[in-house]
């Protein structure tokens, strides 16, 4: 098996950044859900090192999220198996899909590929979280609705507009702005070496 030292080092550096960002993000929230700042390194790993690197960083992100205070307090209480599955799969799949799409589009245009791949990470991550919320976490979401005095609101409206809406907009915007820019800078540095 051939090991690429630059790739291993790059993935390790992105993993370290991801751990710091996700740990900080566990204590910052918009509404009842913590913001996932670590989507940026997942997107970068997928763009720079491929789908498996994106999936690896996504998996590591899932492990950190799984043991975060908000996950333990809200989701694990209602659906332990669903929580483990959601945490470990949503970002892993997002990183993998992002890397695949980048590979396909980059043959035509690397910058467009980086932008699309970056945008896919929060879209897939949030989409899978929404699916998990409708499958495993309805009771947890309804408990949050009750605690906010919003029992009369439609469940799906609350789920998409209040529970995950603002977080998605923030994560999507930050990832969309930063990931392609950073990826382009790294590509320029690589070409100069």
C-alpha cells in the first residue's frame, strides 16, 4: 500500500482544525441546535483529498457531535440508536458525496466544482438531519416545541423554520463563502511548490 505523506498530513491538519471548530461549535447555537462549524474542513478534505477523506472527517465530526452536551441531553434521551446512526452517518455521507461531485465537476471547472462541493456538505448534512428528525426525533422536537410554547405550530413548519432553519442558513453561508476561497488558495500554493 502506497502512502502519500502530503495527503496524510493535509487530512491530519484538517482533522485538527475540525476538532477545534466542532468543539467550539458545540457551545454556540442558533435556536435549539448547535452550529456545525466543522463543515468547512469536511468540504476542504473532500475537495483536496477526495471522497474518502471527506467521509473520514465527516465520521470524526459525527463522533464529536455524538458526545456533545446538546446531543446527549436532547437526542440520546429519546432515541439512542437513531442518535448514533444520525451522528455517524450524516456528515460522513455529506463529505463522501461532496468529494464525488467535486471529482466529476472538476474535470470541467475546478472553481465551480469547489463551490458546488462546498454547498453540498451543509445541504446533505442538514437534509439527513431533517430525515433523522422526522424518523427518530419527533418526540425530541415536540419537547422543544413545548418548552418554547409552540405546541400549536405545525411540526414540519417548526422543524424546518425554527429547529434547523437558522442553523442551516448560517452553516450554508459560511461554508459557501469560505471553502471555495480556501481551496483556491491551497491550490495556488500547491502549484507554486
